[in-house]
C-alpha cells in the first residue's frame, strides 16, 4: 500500500462544475497536508496546505482534512479549463522531515 | 516571495559526460532542499534531501556516487549527474523549504535532461 493514495483519474468535469479530488494516507505521523497543481511538462506549484481537521477555503479552492479517517480532499468550485492539470496530494512527516507525494489525479475541465 | 530557480532549464549531453544542475532560493534562506526526478506521466520520485552544510540523505535505490549533491549555502544546492547514460534522461526538479515553514515546499521550474 502506498503511503499516499490518489485516484489516477482522469477526472472529467464540465466547465463551471465542482471538481472533487480525494486523497488517503496511511502514515499517522503526517501532520500537515498539501495540494499541488502540475501542468504537463511543468513543475508542481503549491495551491493549498491544511493542518487542522475541517475545511479551509481559499478562493475557488477548499481543502478538507479528516485525520481520524486519514482523508484529505480538494474541491474546486466553478471549474475552468485552465484548472486542467494533475493534482498532487502530499503529507508531511515532521519526524522524517520530508513529504510523501501521491501519484496525482489528472483533472480535465471541458468547455 | 518563495521563488526557487533552476539552471539550466534543459540540457542535452552525450553519454558518459557529467551534468551539473543548480537550484537557488531567490528570496529566502533554504534550510532544506529536495531533489526529485520525474519520468513522463509518472509521479515525483524523491532522490535526496539536502541540508545546508551537511551530507545529503539519499532515498533507497538512488546511487549517491552517481548523483552528487552539494548544498554549500543557504541559497544554493547542486545536483551533478555523473557519467550520464540515456536512462538518466528525465525531468529533475528541486524544491526548498525555509526555517520558518519547514513543511512547505516551493518547487523550482525543473531541468529537462536528455542524454544521447
């Protein structure tokens, strides 16, 4: 079992819809979680991070964390074609001093 | 803020030669830098973790003598691919974290290496 699991997709949503990206993790030592967006041929860019249980909103993005269920999600409201990319979930373990990345979910937003 | 640069952005070299890739944090002091490799349509693979002034910690299966990492200052880390072969062709990406926010990684733009 991988430490961070994501559905590989592709996930396809129509423009304007809500895209829901999910991530589960197995390392209970992970204390903070990150969502990165990676366009094809480019390096990842940070979208959001979340430390506490519950929701965290930033513009069209909402991250959700449930430590009891070891589950992290990212909601993208009013999806745009420019949101089409691969989304990487990562969990950071303070003791290890590094993050573990999922394989990513590919999102396609159709006009 | 939190800008990380890499140089070169792409490089083509002959088999058997060595290639050096630089990673710089431009507006913050990077206490830790990470080096990743990514093959097409595959996930990020962590190669090593580098702390300023100390030896890099390599992930299992990564040859430390082939991938030399130097983190000589708080703003610069280098990765040297020694005696490169075609199978080393990949997208190499560095990231950096600061002492203020040790868990948040900021990625460089990546270096695409092609070994002929």
